[in-house]
C-alpha cells in the first residue's frame, strides 16, 4: 500500500519546527542562567578581594591614627617635668600664671597641638596655652575622664563629651610624691589629618555623626545620611559584606572597626564600580560564548539537515526508480526467495556442526539399549526353562521400561532437530493463541504435579488472533514452559512456581510471559541465550536448541522475545502482532 508522502511530511515538519522552538528557548534559558551565575560569581569573587584589601586599608588607617596620636604623647609628661609648672601649683600667683601660660603657648605652637592645660588638684585650669583668648570654657575639668585618670597616676587618653571631635592626653604632676595637678593636651582630629593616608576614603565617627572624613563636607552629618544602607551580602568564603549607597559615588563596600579606648568608629569606604565592571565583562564574555556555541550548534544542525535532505532526496529517487522498473521488482522477489533458501541452508549447516554433540548424546543411550536387550534376552531364556518367577518377570519388565525411556529421550532430541531445520510454511492463518496455550497447559500439568511445581495460569477474557500456525505456536509455549521447569528443578531453594500471563500490548500486539522462581540468568547466559547449541545444562540433558527455535519462530511471525531477571527468578516475554496488524504479504492467508 502506497503512503501519501505529503501527508507524512506535514506532521514531520511540524514536529521539527516544534523541536526547533523548544531547543532555541532551552538554549536562551540556559544562556541566561549561566550568564547570571557567572555575573554573580565574578561579583562575589571581586567583593571578597575588595574585602580583604579593605581590611588591610582599615588596619593601616588605625595604625596611622595611632602613630599620629603617639607623636603628642610626650607633651603631658614634658609639661609635668617643668619647674615653673610645679612652682605654679605649689604657690600660684599672677606672674607665675602668665609665665607658665606663655610657656604652654610656645610649646603648643612648636608641637602643633590644639591646646595645653595645667590643672590643679581640684581640676581647675591654672594655666593654658590660649590665655590670650576667652578661657571661660576651660575653667574647670574636674569631671573629665582624663583628669580622673591623672589623679590615679595614669597617663590618660580619652575624649570629651562636650567636644567629641578631639582627643585629650593627660599626665599627673607630683610635688614631693604627692599629686599636685595634671598636664593636659587637647588634639583636634583635624590636627591628625596630615598623618593619615588620604588616598583611601575613610570616616571617623561616633554614634551620632561624622567627626573626620576625607571629604570635609561630610563632617557633622549623620552616618546614615552619608552612607545609605543597601544590603548585607553573604560571600562565598563565609564572610559578609556591608554594601551601602554613597551619593554621587554609587554602591560602595563599607568596613568598620570600633576603638575600645576612644569609642570612635573607623570606617574605610571602597567603591564597587570596578567589581561591577569586571562582573559585567565576565557576563558579556559568557553570553558571547553561549551565543558562539549556539551559532556553532545551528551551523552543525544546518549541515546535518542538508545531509539528511540529500539522503531523503536520494531515497525518494530510489523509490521512484523502483516503481518504474518492474523487472527490478521481479528480481527482488527472486532474491528474497533465494535468501530464504540460504537461511534454510544455514540451518542445515548448523545441523552438521552439531553432529559431534548428537553422536555423544545418542551413543550412550544406544549402548545402554543394547546392554539391556541382551540381559532381557538372557533372562527370557532362563524364564522359559524354569517355573515363572514374579520377581524375575518384574526385573525383565523394568529392563523394557528403561529401553522405552531411552528411546523416548532419543525421540525428543530428534524432534528438536526437526523443528530447528523445519522450513517455515508459506501460508499463515489467523490463530487464537489462547486455544493453543490451553492445550500446552493441559499437557504440562502432569510434569508440574510430578515435580511439585505450582502452575499459576488465569485465563484472560481476550478475543485476539495472531498470524501463525498451530505447531509452531505450541512449540513456543512448550519450550518456554519446559525451560522454566528445568531451571526450577535444578534449583532447590524456595517454593517452585510457574506463572503464565497473556495480555494485549500497545501497537496492536499481544504479549505472553513465563515467569519462574529459579536461580535466574547469569551474565554469560544473557549474552549467548538464543545461540544454537548453547546450554547451561549438563551433557546429556539437552542440545541447547529450545530458545534458538523460539527466537526463530518469533522472528518469522514478526514478533520478538525478551529475557530478563526478576526479583524471584527469570522472565521470558514473547510479543507478537495481531493478525490484522501483521504485514505478512503473500504469507498471510485470510482464511
């Protein structure tokens, strides 16, 4: 029957178009996900590197601040050792106050500090470097931390709550080992700016506002107004990054540390623009790579489609040529017949190759037959010459039974050889497989009862027919069931169960399965299972033709046989097409 090519090509073209759209969408999705992932990875890696570099910058900033502050630590001690200062605290007078204030003024100018003070035991200012200015704000400092530290005999370091943008250094002044007062140095943060690295952006702040920063416009502003919180990003190395928005600068990485002795927070600001640019570059390269791979795939697919189109064109030309040449058709039929004859010749050649096995199998039974016949004759002569003895007659009958068993064994072997060499019939008829299976099951009941095998067969309510012939269908069922019984007979573990099942399958086919509870199939047996003369049985128990015959019959009938191991043994499944679906040409006889 001819197939309309246009009707076949239209669904095929739609399927190819649908596959193409699906592949394109899949490639776009994968490219987008891969680009996004690479962008995220590059940004994460860059942020980790910036965080490590920022930690070094933060450590450098704190160290520079400490070093700049340490340059003023000698001043309180220097003032405390002045005899004029000690004399002032011992006995204050206007002249002494003026002299000490001028001394402090000179030291303050040379050292570059903000202010110098000399306090008495009550914390009142006795002399200061800014004596020419309004000094009301410095009159008493008894409640300041740096004065209390000096009273304890310590060199103080603290900030003033009234003026938190400054650092105060103090040292005690002793008169005859008694506390006589304190020398105090005030240093504004702006005085320390020259000692800090200005190539990195930083902020020194307290809890409320910015005290010192690289950008003087930030001083006095709240931290949240300068650095607007964005997110805290968790990085791949287990750390986290505080990302904020800096007006006019974009997204930045913020790293801070609090100095315990001052309570100030030192913050280093690192712009993320370089990381963003690098991650975009990585994403662009990734996307370009995906596009290049996709274009390469399209090129290869186009080449494949061209090759496929050439093959289809070549096939169409071949089919047209076959239709035009009737003589080629006749020759094809002749070659097909010759091929069938060649298959038959190969079967006969296989019979020749198994001659050595057949001789071994037949010699022993024939030798035993001759021996038992000789004994039977001898005993028969004795029985004719004496009174009949029931025991002797029974022994003679046993000999004849053995002869019958051996001849039956030889007959079974020759039957397999006949089936194997049997040429398939030219005509196939619709056949009900259930009827054939019922006959085989009835035949197998005797063996199953004898060998204590539980036969499970629940006949389905099916009305199906296959294109076959009754002898070969019977041979298929019988061989599979006998093989299953043989496998369970040689396997002593567990209960012996033979389960049969038949049902319809997809694509107008019927499936018959045989399951046993034997030892299953080994890997070696799986590889050679359907080869002629391959058997796992002992010599003398079979020729190894049963499964080869079953496979040959299934192939002739347009079906197949599959073997596999199950949880409790092995299973063989035979699948055959239904009679109306089997395209057997001239071999099918509708009845």
